[in-house]
C-alpha cells in the first residue's frame, strides 16, 4: 500500500469516525441536522430532523415543500430572517411553528448559508430542535406570572431564611414597597413590633408540613400604618421534596374588618334600642294595666257601693208603704212611689253605664253565632219584649255571624226594646227582622212602625245619654244605643239607622260573616 | 222545722241588715240570727276567741249569709278561712252581695261558697228570696252536725 493510498484510507476513516461522532453528538442534543441545495432545492434532513417534521427517515423533500409545514403566521418573519442572514453571510437563529399532524409544534432552527467562489448562495446547513415542550411550559409560566402579577392579593415567596424572593404588584399595593425594595429583604419588615414572634411560629408550623389558611393578623406598611390581612401560607418544595421556602398570600381585609366593626356597632345599637323600647313598652304596659285596674276597681265600686244606697231607698220606701200603709195619705204614698221610681231609674242607669264600660273595655273572642238563637233568647228573658213577641217577625233563616254572645245580646236586646217602646200611643208594634249579605258582611235589619227619628236627631241617638224624647214620654237611660254601637264596632262591624219622623225606623247592624 | 239552726248574717250596711232582718221575718224564718259587721269579728266568732269562747252564748252557725265587701277582712278572706278549717266543713255559706261581677261569682265558688245570691233591689223581691231560702235551706236541706 502506497503512502498516498494509506493517507487516503486514513482520511476516509477519520471522516467516517468524525461523521459518526457528529451523529452521536446530535442525538445527545436531540438535534436534527439539515442541509439545502440551492440548485436542486432539495433539503436533506437527518434522522432526528425527519422525526421533528413527522416525516419518514431518508425522505427527499424540497424547500418549497417544507414551506407548507410552516405555520402561516410565522412564514413572513421566518423568511425575512433567513434572507437577511444569507445576504449578510451571518448565522440565523429563529423559532417558528410547524404543522405536525393535527398539532402545532415549536421548532428552533440555526443555520448558515454556503456560498460559491463568486459569492452566490449555493445552499444552507444547520440544525433544528423541537422546543414545543419548553414553549408550552414557558406559556404556562407566563400565564401564572400574569395571574400572580394581576392579583389584588399580595403574593410573596420567601426562603427559609425569611428573605423575600418574589413580590407581586398586589404586595406593592398593599404594603407600599416596590418589588425592587422588597426582594432581598426579610419579610419580618412587614411584621409590627408587637407580633415579632409570629413569623418564627409560622415557619415552625410550615416546616411541620402544615398549610396555613386564612390566618387573620396585622401587618405593617412601608409608611408604618397597620393593615388587617388574612394570610394563606404554603411550603415551597424543591425537586427532592425538601421545604425550601414559603409562598404567602396576604389578602387585605381592612375593608371587611371595618364593615364587621360597623356591623357589630350597628347590632349593639340595635340591641340597645330594642332594650330601651322594651323598657318603654314594659313601663307603658305597667301604667296602662294600672289604669285598667283602677278603672276596673272603679266600675266594681260603682256596681257594689253605688247600688247599695239605692237599694236602701227602694227598700225603705217599700217598707214604709207596706208597714205604715194605714198612716199614709195618698199624697205621701205618691211621694214614696216617686222615690222608688227614681231609685229604680238610677239603678237602671248604673247598670247601663256598667254594661257600656264592659262592652268598651272587655276582652273577647269572636265565635260563630246564629242571630236567631240570640233573638229567641232575648225575647224570652226580657219581660217588655215577651209581651210583644207576636208582633216581631223574623224573616229566616238567618246566616251565622262572627260575634261575642254578650255583645250580640246587648245589640239585639237594645234594638228590639227600642222598636217595641217607641210606638205611637195605641198602636201595636210591628217589627220585621231580616238579613242580607253585603260586601262580605251580614247586614241585620230591624224595622219598626214606630215614631221614627228626624234626620237632625239621628246623629245623637248613638251617643251616650243621647236622648231624643224626654224620659217622661219614653222611659229609658239613653245609653242603650251607645252600648249597641260600641258592641258592633268592637266586633268589627257597625250600626246605623234609616228613618223619618213619623214613618218608622230601620236599624241595621253590619256583622262579620261566619265562614 | 227541725232543730233551730243558727243563722249568721255578715253584713256591714245597717240598711241591708234592717231589710234582710225584715225579709227573713216576713218569710217566717224564726231561727236564731247573729249579725256581725266585719271580717275579723266573724273569724274571732267562728274560732271562739276571746268573748266568743262561750259556745252556749255564741253557738256556731249552720248557715252564714256572707257579704263580700266588708271592713278589715273581706268576705273572700272569711270564706277562705272557713274552708281552711276542717271542723267547719259542713257550714253552709251563702254569699249575699250587691255585686254580680262574673269574677266575684267565680272566685266565691272557687273558694267553696255553697250559693251566690245578688241582693235584689226591692223589698218584695228580697222577701221572695228569703222565702225561697227558707224553703230550700231550712226545710229540705240536711245539715251536718255542728261541733259544740
């Protein structure tokens, strides 16, 4: 073997060895090699480059074909950079996206032109690298960074030495320090003097693997003022799972604290007012019940004490008339009769005033009653009515009403007594009782053929002692209709009259209908 | 008539005493009648205290007419006192008052009254009442034995 041949063989071997080393290096770097021949437009892609483009190994492809892989948005920019580098005979380094199957992939390409002796471009050589994963990670990171940056909460990270490593805009807004001022400082600068031991305690819990959530405390701003914050702290782990620091999220809760305080204050005020009101109500109720008690004892003493002298007047008059009849002349007897009658009238008055006060103040329940039953009862119990029973006609059946029996009895007995009483001398009473429904109420009507009431007098008759005729002509206390009116009103109804002098009267009562 | 059961009238109004005595007389009631005017006196009498210790002179009544409104101790107090003493449990207590207040009627029966009468306004009515009383309580009613 001659020298030349040996040299040639050595050179070929060296070249082969070099090429194989080159391929190993490329594979280690996940790099694909490529070259382009300007005359044929053919692009030669190494095995890794084929894989990056999603092509079969040893494929033959032109540069024009490859352009179709390029993501449209990156095409112009890529072309410009390459052309510029070729013209300037410099290296190019660019990143672009390609269609790989249905997905986009990020590719980094480096290369340079090859030139002929006269300077014309003969081709390009270079390497490409799949950077899709790195790009995606970058994107997530930048999105997270944007989230952190735009958060209203202060988001800080720190090492176990308490030195601040990151500081977002929220932290700047809440604490007043810029990132440049804060990073590199200890977080203890945010802790007010009185809470110095707080940070060591937090760190200890953190090292125990604990997360701290919504811990409410106070921090100090750059200007020295205090701010209420809610802290959430979680450990930062390194790749081996060791705790190397902490991320702290501080939420400004001064607004919340203020509203809580305002709410507490408002509640306290409300409580105070409620207490005052209760006191006032209790006091008034006490005074009212005192008044009611006084009134009750008053009416009690009226019924008990005022009637006893009357009984004596009547009693002694009776006794005189009976025991001394022989010694009394007609005038004396007449005087005694007058005393008796006056005492009797006084007794009726007292009874009616008592009845009125009972109707006005008593407590009661409304129950369903048939007015017919009450009418029958009244006709049987009242002697003056019993005589006129045949002159009273009830147009039944009557509907049930919601009433208090005693009050309904007062109304019916007073109206019927009046109807029977106020008739012209020598005329037999003729009384019609009927009912009809009107606006959800029962209208009970008692119509008579009596002397009637002139319109100008109709207003007075329902007032207490509101008499139209003298007691001499028509006996009575002048309280009956006032009792009836009060009773009707207390049962949620009303009373009224239609009448003309000399043409009889119709008294009507509105009462609640029993359902 | 059976034994002469003693009647005690507890009444502070002299007019009512007069009218009641007259009515009882008119009705023909001949039983011994004691009149006492205040609640304390009644309790002293029934308990046999002091001047009332002598039961010969001051016998226990079988029937008490009791007004409610009395000086010192009210009729209710007297009634309560009587019903608290088991030896007097057979004593007939008839409330005779001018009050027809439902609350008074209720309280009287709750405390153990045997009857409740409202004083009628006229002499005739009072005499009717006395007659009815005599017929029922003095002629038909069986009394428990009065302790000596």
